[in-house]
C-alpha cells in the first residue's frame, strides 16, 4: 500500500534553511490525481498546513509561510521536498508529509521532529 | 481564511459512553471537503471521516460524522479504550487549508 516517509534533518540552526524530503513508495507520485502536502505540528499544539504540490510542479502555500517556503517534486525519484528558510525557534515542530486526494489527507508519513536551536 | 472551532477542548468520558464532538466553521464549507482525523500520542494523524459523513477504510462503525454548512459533528457511539485520543476536523475546499484546534477525548 502507499507509504510516505520523511527524511530526518534533526537539528537546524536559527536563520538557516530547513530541508525535508518525503519519499513515496507503493504508488507513483505521478499518477495525476493527487496533491502532495506538508503539515507541521509544534510540540503540544495543533496541525497546520504548510503547502501542497502536484505532479506538474504547481504549488499552493499557506500565506502565513509563503515568503519562506518552497516545495518541489522529483518524479524520477518518487519524492517531494520542503525548504523553509530563515528558521527560528517557532519553526520547531513535527513535520509530516501526506497525500491529498478527494477524501482528505491520507495516508500520512510517520513525521519527523525538527528542532531549531543553536 | 476559514476558521474551524472545535468544542469542547477536552471531553472526559468513560469506556462505553457516547462522545459528541463539534466543529464549527467561520463560513460555509462544502461537506465534500470536510474530514475528521484521530491522533494518538506519538503518532501521525489518521483519516477517520471524509465527505463529512463517510467512514474511511477500516474505521469501525461506532464512528459517525454528520452536518453541513458551518456545523459538523463527530460521534463515537460507544467509546473503546483505544478511542481516547485527539480529534481534528479539517476543511480542504478553500485555501489556506485549515484544521480545527482539536478535541481531546480522555478517560
């Protein structure tokens, strides 16, 4: 079945760029019916949508992060990526990747905790 | 931006009891784009309900969703021990996609 797995950058220094990769297995990322999304969850808080990308590379960003976020997709590797620039402690969160289709976000990756600290 | 307000913030119940969770939207949401998720500690969210009232694959029939427009409800008819978790509603019909703040169902 479809599975997603986030890379694990661990610690990121303040003002640097957070980079994450989501690897999709069990189906092609280019099937054409889906969007691929990033969601984050600060410790002890709720879920927040970061942005979405389709297999043609069209992107949609949360306005609250738009100036700092870049999503990209590599169909040859069945991966999509997130870059978040100029990070601060407020960007410390568990980052999830997921598939968006007609039913919602399903499935999700297991999540990866990214800590911003010097 | 569509704001989703979930209530109550915390629901304290016992196994076997009925849980009723509310999700209210700041403007009308098409039922087609309203979903509910369950999240247990240390785990990723899991899709429970899509299209406001349809159970996702493998979800027990004690979970049901209802509502339309700005008011949606998730009901758990008889709580099982594994149902104690945080539940989120979400709309994905209007950008930015938004989640409610969550309802924690605790023993």
